[in-house]
C-alpha cells in the first residue's frame, strides 16, 4: 500500500455555516415548487443549484497551484505582538480572492482544540490569522498574521491552513501545508528606572571603579621607555632631555561599568505576607535596596499590571529587563542562576552575549533543580530573588555585600510601559562619566 507523503499539501472542500443555510433554503424551495408547481419557484431552484455548482468549481480550481512558505521571526517577547509572515505564490492562470491563512495544530483541521491556544495555561492569546484580498495569476505576495505570546519559552508551529470561500461563501476550499518550526519567546521586558540602574552599579565597589590600564588615550598613567611605532606626540621631551633616552607618556584606557547578576530561585518558600489595610490595596514595603540607598524607590505613575505573574516569573522578567537595560547603557554584564539548571555567563558586553542570556532566561525550566554556585572570585553585585526585598534571606560569604532585589516589588522599579521589542531594537549614545555625575547631582538636588 502506497503511503501518502506527510509533507505534501492536502486539499479538501468543506461546507461552512453559510453553505448549510444555503442547502436548507434550497431544499425548502424545491419542496414548495413541487407542492405548488409554480414556475417561478422552479426557476429559483435552478438558480440556486447553478450557484452551488459555480461555487464548488471556482473554489476547487482557485487554490490548486498555491504555494506557501512560513517565515518565522528570530524570537518573540512575552506580552508583545509576534508577527508571522507567509510567502504565498499562485502558480495558476486563475486568480484567487479572499485567501485566509491561519495556523493549526494536531490532527485534522482548525476546529481541533489543540496547540498553544488550547493549553492550560495557554501560550498564545489567539490563533494567528492572516488575510489576502487578491492574488493574481503567477503572482507572489507576503501576508502577515499577528499573535500574542502569553508565556515565555518555545512555541512549536506545525501546519499552515490556506482557505477561501470565494465567490458566494457556500463552499470553503482548504489546503493544508505541514511546516514545522519553533520560536523562542523571551520573558516580559520592562523599561527600568535609570536611577535604579545607576544605584545598583554604585553599590558595587567594582561597578563604577575605573581600572587604570595603559594603552588608552584618556588621562595620564605613567612614564615608560619609547617603543618603535609610538606617536611623537607621546614623547616627554623634558624627561628625555634630562635622562638622555627617549621617554614616552602612557595614557589610561577607561573600563566600562560591570555588573554580575545572580538569579536566586532556591529560596521560594516561607515568604512574608504583605499587610494590606481593609478596602485598600497593599502598599509596597521598603526593600533592602531602598534601605541601603537611604530611600525607597518611587512607584511610577501608570505602572504596568503584573498581578497575573507569579513571583518566580517576576524574578525572571526583572532579570531579563536588567540585562537589556544594562547592555543598552554600555555595561558589562554577567548572569548566573541558582536553584535551576542554567548556563553561566561571565561578565562581557556584546549583542550575541545579551541574546544568549535572554535565550537562557526564556528556556528556564523551574521543575529542573540545579544551577551553578559562584566562587569567591565571581562575587555578584546584584542578587534577584522571587520574594519581597525586605524579606530576603541572610547571605554570607561572597553574596553578603551584593544588592538584594525582591522581584515581588517589581512595580517599584518599572519606569514606563515601553514595549519589550522596542527595547531590543533601541540604541542610545554611551553615557560619559561627567554626564553620570551631573545626573546624580541633579537627582540629589531635586530630592533636597
């Protein structure tokens, strides 16, 4: 017995809701025509049968030579629109009208309640659906279908359905293409307060420290013997005349701020409950970070509602947002995860490094224990844990001086409602040390 190729398109005709009504009305008309023997009813019956035949023939011929190729994006962001693109080509001499493109999962057609939309909890808010008004003979066009991911992690796509019910909406022609693919969805990305990021790096003695290293073009570093290839502008002529040998000045090169982030998912039980007055919402308690800075981070106006997220997901989202913001402002950032199996990322600054950290956070499986323990030489500057900041567990050793942030107080650190995809595409001019000092002085003056 010959087996059907699973990758070959499958075409079928379906009778939609409008077609069922059409058939019922046709049956009523033929019954009335037979009972009354009225010529007008027989004419109406003939017209309706002709419309049904035309609809079947046109629908069957319109999508016989259709080709579809799904173009998946590199990634998605949780809570942000994810656009799927389809390259559609019509190889037939007949045009196609009102072409609908949608995704389906499982066996059978789109009516099966399976896939990311039907999961509990669901991964997608709704089924991706695109629409093309007209596709001419031997014409290629690109269609788009938008969906909204609700959870981080991979989303698997299985089949693409292309359908049309032109011209009368009676019969629906469906062509199914089997095309598998995966898209990794990043965690929620929020725009963090700029002063909050500055405060984190200022808490770490090595975060804002400019390491004096030779070979740069900044401030004076020292004196060394002249080497072949050095610029004549670097020669210290006074010392050369005094010593009798060529002496050159060596300048420093700046070291960008560094930040090592530890996502601690080990202590997720025994959290202190937040008190709330009767009839009022619970106010955020002062975090350990706010106590260290001498103030509580301000709660922004119109902040994003994150009440639907668990504390663990808030911790992951806060870590991902901190990674994106730190990279945006030129920080060298590293990442380690405790309590859950994940890769370790040393302190570095590059776009592929940031992408790998976001992919690792998006792929975290909270059901798999593990993680990496930092040695004393890899002391973290920021520790993020799922509970409130004031109820963080006491830390010893290399974690003692790290700034502890409670992800349960996520609303306090959000500066705005910028989209996560916009943050990934955004580029800013590097901030100089003088501008940072002016910004800090302006903030102190405003608080005073």
